[in-house]
């Protein structure tokens, strides 16, 4: 919310707002993608059931294994697209977003702060300048009261932003620094002709950008994890992030197996179809939440990295095998057998 406020309330252009917003879209697409595929597959299978096309295909000798082929191919394509997002597009866009937000914050004094106003850069830091003359700011007043035991006030006739390899500085000219402590109530005033004020201590966002694990490129995370170049705490977060990036595309296969197991055989009752959809959505939500739980658990238990990464594949294999075996022996899968029990006339009544 702070970054949204920075974009919408602090004078940023519409183009900058659109660019920053657009950089967040790949992350949303990576999260929504597998779920969208799951919902689309449920709708498609339910439509085939409603139009009796699955009944015709089954009567003509179509086996469950044969029906899995086109679904598997669709899942493979969706998984590759999702993997392209999670492994490359999303980290690149998030890193660009973070860099742009940091740049906007670093330009806070020269482009956003309005002349003639007492602007609060952050809690306890008030900045004011009378007017602008070229790249110089005239009539500067700065009050830093972040330390309750020490209040510092800078007053200068003029100042300008100077960028160097060591950071960004606000160079003040012809002014004074007043320091006041609450204990003694004494104030010391020091006059100066030139004074360089480090902006990393004054305005937020001027420090060197340090990317968090979810903001780093996949190749950087893999190299850091293999070489053990980070602390154990950061390494656990890297393991969790890598597991999430590699496993998210694989949940497409788990969702495909769930949809086929619950809706992949002909239905003769509308209530049974609705119950199958509810069961499919419930199983899908349970599997996805379990995946999130394993990824979060990696931050404290790094031994779960392999289980977390292969979890969706294991779910796909187990559900597919159960579905195929049950379809051959019971004519309906065990998942559909459960939904049949849930839609017994004694429980739901007869549906016309």
C-alpha cells in the first residue's frame, strides 16, 4: 500500500503508474494460471457430460487412458507457459519493479516534493524548500526528530542533489546545523559553507538496492543455493522460493488428474455432476494449500525441499493410477464412486 500511495499521491505520471502496475501482472498471471486451467478443464468436462458426448465416447470404446492423452498434452502446454512465467518472466519483472520503485523514491526530493510545503519524507523527517532555481533548491529547512533524544535542524540558503558511486547526497550551502537534546534542553548551532547530507539517512529508498529471494533471478538463487554463499536463514528462504517456482507449474498436472478423476466418466444425473464439481474444487484447493504449507515449512525445515518440489507430481501420479485402476475394475473411478454416494436419493431426493 505504501508503494501504491507513492505512485498515486506523490505526483507520478500516468505512464509511470501504468509501467509499475504492468510489472506486477506476470506475478498475478503465474498464480492464476494453474487455477484458470483447472477451472477451464472442469467446465469442458462438465459440458461434455451435459451434452452426452462423454457417454457416446465411452460407448464407442474410449478408455480412460485414451481420454487422458489430450488432457495431458493441454496440461503440458499450460505447465510450460506457467514455468516460463515463474522461472524467468516473474523474477525479471519483480526485479525491474523493485528497481523502478527505488528510483522513484531516490528522486523524491528533486521530482516529488513540492516547493513551499512542509513535506514529511518519513515519520520524524520534515523537508521544506522555498523554490527551485535550475537544479538547485533555495531556502532549505530540514528537521530530523526520529531520535526522541536528539532533534537536528538543517537550514541552508541553497542545496543540490549530487550522485556519486558512494551514493546520493544533498549538498547544502551557506547554512547551519542545530542539535538539541531533551535532557539538557541545550542547543548547539554550527554554521557551515558546504555540508553533504547522505540521502540514505534522510529520504527512504536512496540506499543500495538489496533484493530479497523472491526478487532475485532464478539463476542467482540456484547458484547461491549450490555454493552455500548465504546464511542458513537466507538459504532456507532461497530453498522455499526455488521450490515454489519449480513446483507451481507442476500443479497443472495435479489439477488435471483431479478433474479427470471426478468428471472424466459419463454422468446421468445433474446432482451428481454438481457434486463432482464441488468435490473437484475441494480437492484442488486442498492440494494447493498443502503445497503452500510445504513451501512455507521449508523456511524452518530445509529437509522438505525435495518433497515440496515433487509434491504436485506425486499427487498427479497417485490420483491418475487410482483413477485408471478403479475405472477398469469398477467401471467408475473411486472418486466418482464417492460422489455417487453423496448423491444417493435418500440424501438428496430424486432430481427430475
